[in-house]
């Protein structure tokens, strides 16, 4: 990949720095234990892609220079999303998040749940105190979608009867809704009209769909990534490459592969058999094709906005998300 994240971020480097200071300050609290945990959360931030989507979309929607509402919108998304991740780690009994210990691993489940609640209320208050009702509505809807998508996936994982349509519903709700809300919040914070906000939301949704399919491809060993190879299979998650390959298989093969997914018990040979099946039956190529289609649809929407350095960076950010190696 030629362009780095720092190069993509260049047109908003100053704003990102300002956002980090504001966000860090907003996380401070007089309660000592809570303050310690908030400091830990701020320190282990990821690539900051969500605020980037907010700021770039705000700029291409007329918010240049960025209004204060854009900073509050980005903070709202970070607070609510972090709350869901903290709760997720409790539900999944996960001890790590992005290579760091999770909150529940360090401070136990009860504290982690309370911290998630605190982050959620902090986000709600931030919006209410500033009358950011449109932003709050957009992000609250994304959190609702996220929960529904997670529950739909759990329900379907029990029976392993996921069709392509159901898979797209799950990833639209679980992943794409968050990036869509970043872009809609960006446009709304810049004072854009309803049509522009919806266009920005749809753009983000297409990017989110491509992003998740890329993530699913990593499970089959297309590159080295933070999650171990075959973890989706071990967790009985049906992703696009596997769904497509099963559609092409005869009844006996399908039965054997589903048996391996259902009863893999973490056994490497069974997981590997599923991976090999997908690779040899065109599942990866099919998923790559669908991912590129979503990317092209996102670019088509993006090009309806006026040309600018921020639009160029968004274009690079789309390519970064589907060309990344982890």
C-alpha cells in the first residue's frame, strides 16, 4: 500500500490533534478509580479512523473550518462505541482488546459494566447539554442497529443457516451502521440538508460493508492480522467466503463442512479443512469481488461531493480500508 494513514490524515492533522486534547479532557473525572480507567482507555486508542470519517465528511459537506459540533459528534461516537466494546468484552469473556488487556480482565466484570454505562451516559449528556439532538438521534440509531445485528448473528449461529442476504443484514447492522453514522454525523454537524446527510450516511454504509468483508477475508489467511487464523470458524461465524462456497457444494460436501464448523472444538485439522474448502471453491475470489463492488459504489457517491483535499483523503481512506494487511 503506497499511502500511509498519516498521509491520508494530513488535511485534518491539526483538527485531529485538537480533538485528542478535547476528548482526553472530557474523559477526566474526580472519581479516582474511574479516572484511572478513563486514562487507560484514552491511552490505548486505535487508528482513530472514526473521527477521521466525521471530520472529512463534515469538510466535504460545507464545514470548513470545522464547527465545534463536529468535534462533539466525533466524541459522541467514540464514547458510545467504546461503551459497546467494553460491554462486548464482558459478554465474550475476552481478556484482550487490540493487544491490550480488556477492562474486565484488569478490573473485573462488574466494574467493566459500570464503566460502559458511564461512557454511555457521558455521550448522552454531551449531546443533550449542547442541544445536538440530530447527532444523538443518528448515533443512538447506530447503537440500536449494532445490538440487533449482534443478536441476529447469535441467533443464526445456532443453526448455521445464514444466507447471503442475512449475512449482509448482519454486517450492515454490526459494522456498516457505525461508519455510516460517522459520515452522517459529519454532514449533520456541518449544517448540511437532509439529502446531503442521507448521501453521506449511504456512502459510509458502503465503506463499512467493504471494510467488514475485508475483515472476514483475513480469517482465511489472506494476510497476517491480529486475530488468529480461523477464529471466525472456531466461533461458528458464517462469513461471505464460506456462505458462497457452501452454496456451490453438493449435499454431502456441505454436510461435512457444516459438521466441521459446528463441531470444530478448536481442532486445527477441522478448521483447516474448512479453510481449504473455501479456498478451492472460489469463496475468496467471490468475496473479494463483492468487496470491490461496495468500494466502487462508495466512490460513486463520494464523487457527487465537490472535489477537495478532504474528498481525496476519503478516497484514499476507502482504498486503505480494503488494501490493509491487518
